[in-house]
C-alpha cells in the first residue's frame, strides 16, 4: 500500500464521471502532488484522463453505492474519500491528511441544527422514530484499519438496496430510509458498534468546511467568520 491518497468513484452515468474529472482537477490545483485513485468502469473511462490519476480501477461494481466498495478497496494506508460531486476550493485542503490523529475514521456531521439543509418534500431524511442519522458519508478520512468496516458497510447497504434486509420494527425505522447509505452507516455505528470496538471515529474540526453542502447557510454555519471559509464544496449532483 502507498502511504496516503484520495479516492473518487464514478459509475453508471457519464455525468458522474464528468463530476469526478472536475473534482480531480480541483484537487490537483491545490495539491499538485496528490495521489488520486479513480474507481470507475471501462465503459466510462476515457484514457485521455489517465495522467490525472495515480491509479484507475476499472472493475468497480457498476451500481449505485460502488463508492462504499471502493472505500473498502482503497490502495492507501491513509485514505481521503470524496464524493464525485465535490470541488476543492481553498488552500487549507493541503492540511487534510494532518487532520487525523488517533482515530481510525474522521467524518463530517449531520446535526439536528442542520436539518434545514436535508429536508425533502417527504419530510426529514435524517430523523426517524428510532434515532437520527449523524454521519455524512460524503467525505471520510480513514486508516487502513477501517477497511473491514467499510466492507461490512458495503455488504449491509447492498442487502438493504436489494430488499434482503431491513429492521423488523418499521415503526421505528421507516422503509423510506432504505434510499440512503447514511442509514446503513448509522445502523453499524449505533446498533452494531460493539462489533467494532477495535475502531474509533470522530469528526473533522469545523467539519462544515470539509463538506460544504450546497444547501448550507453561510450565516448559520459561520462560514463568514475569518478562517472558516469552505474548503470542499459539495454541489450534490442528484441522480
């Protein structure tokens, strides 16, 4: 394994591949020496982009949540996972690999105060009678020690998407949450975390800077304060 690098996934549709190419260009603008691995398919990959990447994995499963499979198969000891629909926009990005300390995983937060940014026409997609989703899976900085956890997350999410698994108490866990990989992540970190006592996780300091969702409010998140500008913009290209 290499020491540290970034992974991006693009499957199923060309628009996600195009997002990934824009993403890697923004990464290299601020971190020219970055090692970036692209997980994609032979059908989508254009060899003209080979020079942008340290590695290209063309046997990536062509499915909605291939990102989790990619996270489980990172070639790096320390990995930064970024959703394809992101753009680096601040020089503080160069400090990203220094953000992690003793933890195995660093995430960004979904908080009750940020519910305004996640509500849909069907209501909240972060709170449910059985709990509240707390981890945003769009950015993760993690060590190789967490890759088996990522593999379990992928397997559980796949069962969920294929309707082979769901909690028996649907009053606590409405099936509409099966749309989100955030729920399968919540399940593992809240209901089955005893299986992962060898791991620890935390959140980025000023986590909004590292995953600035397009629907966030600058005033509410404090982005207008000195030193709090967004580092990674998440423009959320929807399927």
